[in-house]
C-alpha cells in the first residue's frame, strides 16, 4: 500500500533505537524525509547507518538534541522550524516501588515523557494549523489505561499523554490536521529485554519472556512481546493522508491487554 508520504518531513523523537528507530525506518521506507533524533551524534550516526542498510535510498537528517530539556527543544526548533509529521516518541521508564519514588523521580519522568511533547506540539502544531495540514502522534502505552503498580510514575505520564493528545485534537476541528496517540503494549526493545532479564535472571530468554507475559502481563491475548515493526506499521498509516478521518483517537497495539471494546 502506498501511504503517500513521499517528500513529507517527519521528526521522530528518540529514534536511535527501539520503537522510535522502527518508526523512523518505516517512514523512511515510505519516502518521508526523516529526522533521526538522539541525545548524541554517535547514536544518531549509528541509527542512520542501520536504516540505510535496510533502506538504501532513505532520505535522513541527523539531529543530536536532548528533547527532554529546554535547550534540546530549542535546538530542534531552530534546526527544523517546520515538519509535516511529529512523532512524540521520547520517553523513559523504570520499575520502582511506589514508596521508594521521590519527588525527583516524579518530576524527572514528567519533564521527559510529557513536557517534551507539550513543547514540541506547542511549536509544530501551530504551524500545521496555519498550513491546514499535518500529523501529530504521541506514543503512549497500555500503561496509560491499565497501570502497573511497579511503574506508577510512568503510568501517570502515559495517561497524561492521552489527555494531552485528545485536548490538542480538539484544536484541529475543521482542518486537515490530526492529533492521535498510539498505545503499544510490552515491546521487545533493548530496554524491555534488560528489564525482563532482571526480573528473571536465572531463565534463558525464551522462558523469561513467557514468564514475564504469564506473570506480569497475564491479560495479554498474544502472550508475547510485540515487535517494534508492528508498532511502526500503525504509526506510519496514522501519519499518512490515508488516515485523515482518524483524529483524537487512542489506538491500541497492545496485544489485547486492555479488556474493553472502547
């Protein structure tokens, strides 16, 4: 399917690994001019090389900027004042007992996971509305609607992203701009592999994955970790002109963890 993304400019924050890299790769394969973002130039260069190995004609632009900070946001906006597609993928997670979470934990994760998207959307969405075209996509999580007790602060930020996404979508009424969120479930990224390995240090990977899904995500219907490409496929479609009727939506790619039909 041709997603008609040729020559569209897409910024994917935190796109040097995991879900972000998969999204950037998919958009580049569809012909989008894709801005690869990481906190340092080395990680950006490595990610671009990986994409080029699979998509030899990919049109990529490197952006070394920490969009979890004011300075990083400022650099991003100066270097790329306008984009057609903004994918707010930047986010961190960690498993910490609620009673061990300090104010600093809460403030740091909110600053990175929520405020990065607020600041970028404040700039780019306004320009999209002025031009009557554009896409803003927040990468939230199933934790935003089915929180896990070991990551209360993370779940809070993912719920906040859903509220933010829907609020911004209301601003697009009557335009060709859309704002949506995508809710991945547990996805096989390096960070999740490390997390699962720490939970089950005496198991080989296959058994550790099975135990994690059975014991920690028992509501999953697929009972496996999701592939980053499976998330990227949905994001690319939502970013495309073909998805013009999808607006203000929270789309789930979480393997059936969320037990509702909404």
